C-alpha cells in the first residue's frame, strides 16, 4: 500500500520523514535510505494497531438563499382587528390623491 511521505534533509547526515497520512509520526535517520526504512517501520506499527477505512459523509444541505427583507414583516397585522379599517383609509386617501392629480392634469397646458 503506497503512502506519501514528506522527506527533508535537516542537515549533514540528518534526514526527517513524515507520512502525510500521519502528521504526528516523524522518523529521523542518518541517510535517505535509513530514514525511509524507519518511516516504513513506523507506518507498519501504526497500521498494526488499527485500520484504514473509508467513511461516507452526507453532504450538507445547500445554504438557504438570503432571506428577503420583507419576509420578516409578512403577516404581522394578521390578527389586528383594525387592519381592514386601515386598508380602507389608505384606499380612500389614494382615490383622493388620484382625483387631485387628475384635476391638475386637466388644468395644465396642453390637455
């Protein structure tokens, strides 16, 4: 079974090898061949105490789209008994403004 190992020369006659699968496992040796044999031995010792397995991880659900700012206020007047009266006043005011604008439009030049 192949394992990737990070190999470094630390100085003259000093090498360090760290298996990428086990970053806390470090082998030191006087030569390149020496340190590689030591790291193989360390990896074998680790594998003798356990096993390498593959696990399935459920992918997280994608994040929800940014919430629409009006969503926070939808339905806040649902139980307000005066809300229908309020809507009727808004409608009446809108009609009044529309009539005033129409009258000004008729009086303006060009109409």
